[in-house]
C-alpha cells in the first residue's frame, strides 16, 4: 500500500497559492482541480490529502514577479 502525503491547513498561509490535485466535493460547492488560494479551499481538501504546495518559482519568472 502506498503512503499518502497529507498536509495540514496550518502549513499554509491563507494567501498562499496551492494546487488542488483532484476534484473536491462539499455540500455547497464543487472545487475543480487547479490553483487556489489556501484560504479558499475547505478543510476537507487538506484532510483528504488533495492539496500540494507549488514548487518555488525560479529564473526569469521570479525576477519579473519581484519587480
């Protein structure tokens, strides 16, 4: 059996951009896979291990963002 990597919501800032790897269904909304602010996602997404940190930006993209 493979080990699942679960990240706690407390590991992220509410303003940090994270990636939702799979669809997350809640009673009020359907969250499609993609990039979200950590504060926008429900606790369920973190508890189920559906959220991943994005790798750091390097190179020219980082320089442009820093201007």
